[in-house]
């Protein structure tokens, strides 16, 4: 009976709480998420304690910090709950991992492919980051042109298609956003026309 | 009857029809561009309508408001980037269906349900406008507080699937993120760290583009396999990795789509009612209506269907899309009867009414002006179908380009969309940050929808709570005084209990105990 209850509790815990989990041997990376929530909760709680009471404020107004304190405490408590449930799952019998949607983490992929995918993703993040920085430095048009060419070439698109697609994209943005809608896009330090 | 014929004769003239259709195509374009909202579409059309006859101007602004809301579903389906906040709820299932090679069919169903929802919404608008407007006027701060909290809870329970706790954590995180910036009541700084760019808070649109768009791009780069081959097939989604992946050459399957719509008539009916009731409440808007309808469709579905929500089920597309256009129609109820705007779009349109010399109120109904508006709204729903099909086909062509090109263009358009909201480069960094956050959270299977919902509803929950407390002189028991309060609070409690019960039932039935012993 005890085993039965334990198994049932395990299923409920697994089905409600734990992602990427094989009961019985949760990987250490599963602690990342409760730690993340806890960190966020504590940061927001400490920030909430620094919010000053306004000079002009209705005496019945709970104040600008109220919702921050309430939610940060809730976040801390729920992240602690998640951590406790992780501990409980460790003690319960194994339950087959439910398969839900694509495994974006590719934990089942081989180490070589995972490393390569990770490198690709990091390169992608870096290129996007440099592009956004470039927009404010050299203007939207030039930065977008450079980004388009770099990113498409990284993906192995032919020069012809790369140049065509980048030019078409930048020209569309120019015509629609600047000419039609009158939205001013960043011109950069050199104050380029586009 | 003669009035109706007269109105139709007035409307079907070239000088009204041409700007009307052009405005609707403009609405399709703006609505399907992430970062450009339906509100922005209406705001941009009004200056163009100043020099036109009053009837043409009215047709333009009403037409653009409906089409922009539908068009938001196009990138939501193909790219998983909701074009407008009202499309966020439809994103969950529509994108999953598109991944299964049903993008065009999903959008056709989406389009027809939008038009149908709009038609029914207008019919309800015409028949029960005064009564619903009176009900909306009964809502005070605490009623709105409970309504927003109920919307938030419904969103969490529905969109989190089996991971309710993660959904709740994400929603609370969203509410906390929404508190960043100057407090709207007292102007006290909150979590700004001396950065004046944060004074107006974390802009919602860039955050949404980042969470749903940039994170998807980064994940696509992670999955991308050049390998020197033309294409690789994602085993789980079964789509071609070399193209945009969601490009759909399959026919629209009109007959099958109509059958699906016919089979889901009860869902459409309940979603239209939900959309109308929520849309008719000032300030609630089409986004809350869509989430509410999605939640109700989930709750009323069979257990087998409930498990499929979020992984690509027609009900998950039909419910929010029928509700959001019905909500747009319903938002006109308080606007036309009392001059109280139902949402941001109608607020802008009410401002434009003054320019057109139209005064909302009972006189509008007695003078016949309301009938003219009703006729425009109704015909807009019919014009929405051809205009929407053009939008789907054009967007589909764009999606058939190689994936590398589409991903690069998505990044460029996302940067423009994030920047264009406030002309602030800082918003682009917000988008980037939220993109990284989205990648991390989704890699840990944290649902993103509750986070977005927390960011949308968080400020409303806080504002109504504080307004309620001030008006009740600090006595929270006042939040349980009216019948509406009690009904909404009871619904909230029932929703929480049901979701827990369902989770436990699913856990106990899906994995028989004997199997593990």
C-alpha cells in the first residue's frame, strides 16, 4: 500500500513539476530551474524592499512595493516547492518519461552533434548581438546589409541568393517603414541617410 | 428594410469601396508584421482618412481594426510570433498544426472563424448592445481585479499543460517583470537601477517579439544541420529543415476545413459569447477574450482532447480566433452606447469620431447612425475573407524561401518591429534579452504563454487592486461584496481546484500503477 501511494505521488509530482526528468535519477541540470527562480525571487524581493513609499500617496493605497513583495515571496515559495518536489521525485520509483513535443535541448543527441549545435546557437546569438549593436553604431541600413550577408553565408546560401535576399529585405524595410509609415530608423554615429 | 437597402447603396460606391479595401489590405500587412499592432494600424489609417467622405473614413477605420486582428494570426501560425497580442492564444495550437504541414488549412479555418466570429459578434452588438453596456458599467475596481486574476489563472492552467507549477512560476515572473519602471500611481521608481530607459517599463511588444521570435530563431539555428545536404527532416515535426519549415504547399482543403468548422460549431458559439462578454467590458480587450475562450474551450473539451491542447488541436485555434474578432465587435458596445471605449482601438476610433462629427451615445441609435456602423462592420467580415486569403498567400510565398533567408529576414524585421514601437534602441536590447530568456525557459520546458499573460495582466491586476483598496478605505472584504465579485471569485477557485483535480486524474489514469510495480 505504501509502495502504491509512493508510486502514485511520484506520478503526480512528475506530471506536474519536473521537465526533462527520468524519475529515480534526475540529472543535476534539473536544479538549474529552481535555482533560477529562487535567484529571481530573492533579487526582486531585495529590490522591493528598496522601493520607497511615495510622499504623495493615499493612506489606503497598498503602495508601489506591495505587489512586488507579494509576487517575489510567492516566487521564492514556489521555487522552494519545486526543489522539494525534485527531492521527493528522487525517492520515488521510476516512471517512463512522457514524450511531449520536440526535445529542444537535444539531450538524447550524441555529444558531437550537441556540441556542434551549441556552437551554432552561440554563434547565432553572437551575430544577432553584434547586429543589434551595429544598428546603433553604423545605422540600420548598413548593419542590416552586413547582418544579412553574414548570416546567410554562415548558413551556406549562395552569393547570388544572399545578395538578392538581403537587398530585397533592406529595400522592403526602407520603402515600407521609412517611406510609407514614416518611421525613423537609427542612422548611427555617422548619421547615414538610412 | 428600405433603410438597409439605402445604406448598402451608399456603401457600394467606388469612392467608399476602394479606400475600404485598401485599408483592409493595409490592416493585413500591419497586423501580420510583429511589432505593429492593430492599434497602430488604426492610428496610422486615421490621418489618411481625413480628406475622404465620412462614410469612407468610417469604413476604413472599422475595416482595418478587424483585419489587423485576424492578420496577427498569420505570423503566429507560420513563425510562432503573434502579430498582435490578441493572437498570442492562437499561437499555441496554430503553430503546432503548421509544423505538421497544415499551415494554410489552419489559416483558412482561422480566417473563416474570424469572419464568422466577427459576424456573430456584430449581430450580438446590434441586438444586445444596450443591455451588455449596462452590465459593464456595474464593474468597479474589485470586479475588474477578479476578472483579470481569473484570466491570468485560466491562462496558466490552460497553457501550462502538465507543468502547472512551472506555469504559475512563469506567470508570477511575468507580473514581476511588468512592475519594472515608474509606478503609474505614485511615480516611484521600481527596479530601474538608475536607467531612465526603464522608466516606462519593459516594453511589452519587444518582449513578446523576443520571447516568441528571436528565441525561435536561436532554436532554429541550434537545430539547423547544414551537413552538406539539401535537407534534413526533423524527426518529430517531420518538416524540411532546409526551407522555412512551415512553408505549406498543401491545398487549403476547403471542404475539409468547412467540415471541421461545422463540427466545432459549439466551440465557436461559446467562444463568440465569451469574446462578446469580455470584449464588451471596457479595458478587457481582444487578447483577454482570446485567452478566456481558449481556457473555456479547454475546460469543456473531452479529456482526450484536453491532453492535446497546445500540441495542435483545431479547437485550440478556433476558440481564440472566433473570440478575438467577436471581442473587437463587442468593444464597440460601450463605445457606441456610452462613449466609453472598450479597448485601445476603439479609444482611437472614438477620437476620430469627433473629427468626423459623430457623437457616440443614444442619439447615434435614434438617428440611424449606428445602423450605418453596423452595416460597415458586417460587410467588413465578408470582405475579410478575400483580403485575408491574399494575406495568407503572400505570407505563404515568403515562407517558402529557404530557411536561412527567412531566419535572417525574421531577425531584421524583429529588430525593426521592436524599434518602431517607441523609436528607442533600448527596446531592441530588451527584445534580445527576452529572446535569450525564452531559449533558456523553453529548454527547461517552462511554458512562455503564462509569462506573457503575466506581463499583460500584471499591471491591470495591480492597478485595479490598488484602486479597489483605496476606494474601500483599505478594507479588502469589500472585494467580496457584490454578486459579480462572488461569481468571479468562485469561478477563480473552481478553476484552480479543477486544474489540480484534472492533473491528479491525468497522472493516475495515464500511467497505470500496475505498470510500475
